C-alpha cells in the first residue's frame, strides 16, 4: 500500500499546484446552449476540476464561466478527465488577456505564490520575437527561461549557443 502511494507521487504530471475552491461554475459544451452547473473543486493556472453529476466526455471542447472574488472569468478549454456522476477536469485553452489577469489575481488571493503562476503569453511571444531580431536559432535553455519567466532577464548576447547574424 505504501509503495503505491510513492508510485503515484512520482508519476504526478501537473506543473502547478491546485487550490481548493467551493464556488459555483457554469460549463457549456461547444457547441451547446444549455450549461451544466457545478461546483469548482479546485483551480490552477492551467485548469480546474468541476464537480457535477453530468460531466462531459473526455475530449469535449468547453466554455467555462467562473465567478472569482466578484469578477467573471470566461475561458475555453478541453475536458481531460471525466468521472461519471462526480465531475470533470478541464484544461484551459484560449483566454483573453483580461481573463488571464483575473485568473492570476484570483489564484494569488487563494494563496498561490506569484512566481508559480503561468507567464503572460503575449510577453513570451514578444521576448521570442525580440530574440529572433538578432539570432537565427533559439537554444533550449533560452526557451525555458522565456517559458518560465515570460521574458529574457539576461543580455541575449550572453546566452549560451547564441548565433548572432
């Protein structure tokens, strides 16, 4: 029994901590008119688990509406886990910049350290575009730095493997 727990721990694939919640949530299957109502069990920068008696099947594209600290958060995603009569895990996809900010603010209020939150995607794209203004390749270490921070904190010329044109 103890060995099973260790195995489960070592196979955990989530990058972000999930923060417990008990807020109401609406979820629509795309396309679809009638929402499924449920309770938000937990929330992370990448997704959530919605407790509902009528979960959608794995692979379903969904639109989720959350009320977090007086603000509406609208996000599209995909059902990655579906447990009959229990609920569904949704991985977030498309988000408007204002919804990214609302999610980040809500997670901070729920106890998430700021450094653990997903970086601003627009900032990441700008950092990558800036990099390619003077380089013809992107070393893996530099990509990871941009992915993890949303920006380059070091002088690009000092990056290992930089190939200046």
